[in-house]
C-alpha cells in the first residue's frame, strides 16, 4: 500500500508549463493510460458527491494493473489516498471475469501522461480525453516525507511561477462523471 498526497490543477496549456518544468525537473517517461472504472453490484462508488473509493483496470504499455483506492481524512489537511495496486498480465481476461462477477463498467478515462521528477515531487502533465489538460504534483509519503501536505504540493507550483486555471479537488472519475451528466 502507498500513501499518496497530491494536488491536481487545470491548466490552459501544457506547452508553457512544460517549458518551465523542463528547467527545474528531470523527464522520466511519457505514456498513454487507459483506465476502465468498475462498480460492484453492492456499491456504486460514483453515486456519492465526492468519490472516496474506486476500482479500476489500467492499461498502459508494459505495466497493466488493477487498483483499488480509498480516500482517508476527506477534506482535512491530512487528506490522502491509500492505494492497493497489483500488476496483471491480461486486462481483457480480467475485464471478462469482472463481468461474470457482476461488476459494471462505469466509464473509461484515456490520457496521455508525462512524468517528471522534481526533488521530493513527481510532477505529471496530463492531457485527458474529453476533460482537458492538468498537472498533478505528488509526493509518495514515506518516513522521510511524512509531514508533507497538499499545501506543500501547491507551494511547489507557486514557487516556480506555474499558473493554473483552478485547483481541482475532484478526481478524474468525478470529473468524467460530471462530463457524462452534461452530455
């Protein structure tokens, strides 16, 4: 299990952000991720105003996985997610099994991601189909970083004069749910 502390902000253009990030961070990798979110028959994770847990199958080159995430301390300064992830060899077969078990596909989030290492932070530049462009600033909590907060992540953007349109407290699943409601 990882303890994830992160912020997400919407930006007008990733191009300008990338120019700034490239000056202070090291490029790690660029990938496409296709996340298929599921709900079990006994509990629809996406009916609550704030999504506090989800189950997904992630398809990405070289590292397909299944994951369950749960938000802890919602709307508190100490808010974070517990993540349980495990690699899988055949996402298509797993999806078939989930269907047999009664899990329903909620939606798919298709995104292009760039990962950058910036000292204590991992910065991710996301272009998400149907949702737009975002930056995530994340620190994985460990003994060394146990006192990090979301504010600390936000300060990283401010210190590097990275402007953004809005601070997003919603997850991509929540944003996609709202997008689907508008259609």
